[in-house]
C-alpha cells in the first residue's frame, strides 16, 4: 500500500521581487507543510517580510506562483484570502474604532453573521486579556495591545493558515505569553502557523518546522531537529547565513578605558 502525502499548506515556486537595482527575493522555492508551526527565519534584509507580503497577496511578485491549499494567490485572491489570516509588521488599523468595534467590523466585512461575529469577538477579547480595554480606541492602545487586537482580527474568521510577521516585536512579556498561548492552541487544532522572526530562541521554543532565508533564497528548510542538527538553532543559523568568526575583531580600540 502506497503512503499518502499530505499536500502542502503553501507552495511557493520561483518567486522574484526586485526594487530597482536591489533584488529582495531571488527565485525562492518552498513548500510549507499543513498543520505545522513554521518559523521563517533570516537576518535583517533577508527577504522575509517581502516574501510574506507576496505570499499573502499584499505585494505583487515580479515572477512566480504561490498556492495556498491549491488556490493561486494572484489568480483566485478571494478564495485564498477567505482561508488565511494575516498580522503584518506595522499593521495599519482603523484607529478611531474601539477594539470591540474593530472586530465587529472585520467579522461583518468577511461575511460572518452578526451574532456569530459578536460571540467570537467577545471570546477573543477575553482570551487575549483585552476585555477591559475593548471600548478604548485602538489609537490609544499600547504596542502589545495593538498586536493582540491585530491577532484577534486575523483569527476571527477561523483561517486555515495564519501568517505573522514579527508578532512579538516590541511586545511586553505578559502580552507575549498570552499571544504564545493562543498561537499554540491554534496550531494544536491542526491549522498552520507561519511566522517570521530573527530571534532564534523564540522560534526554537515554538516551531516544529523551520525555513532559513538569506539574500532572498531558502538556504535550509525542514523539521526543526533536521535543520539545527546536533547544535542549537542559533548556531546552525549562523553557519547557514555565513557569519564570519572575526566580526568585531578590528575594533581593538573599543572599551578598556583607551582613548
């Protein structure tokens, strides 16, 4: 009997994006397994955000295709966007709505019945510890609160795949722990989480599958234990992106009280 292979949640083929003379993504190919907690890691400027923007339909690629559960992001955008949730870095929101109003608006915009939207919104506000701030304007939210209400909006329609760009950046430890708990519960239900980060320890503690991107290309991808081998993900990452051992050695004048 032949073993059945589960189709990937996301399939990326020959993805390119240039900004003038700069190539941000250079022929990237990657299959992201369904039902996994996936870390997309790389140094600053590696192309992580550009890749996620193209995968989620926020930025049109110069070349290449992206399929989400078999639907083409650019040929069938409505079908794809009904199945994904997105929390991009620097998310712009409707600042003059309250947190509760923002969720109610998002749910109705996605076609959810009003009572169901309201029920889900209240549950998300409670789980993300936002009930006490639900009637405060989003404009007055802290960074952590904005990340949490953005996550709530991304989860409201119960997407199959959730894309998060640096979801813990600038978030206080209490909010970060709350976000981790929600994401872990979501992934455990069989859905797929894809999040970018340059914090290896965070990825190592959350993810079971990792893709390392450098200079717009995938340099390693697979289960966490396979990518990191016998070392930590941090050490494996440094080797994969070619960090030089002598970085900083030229700064012999720095420190020690010398002038």
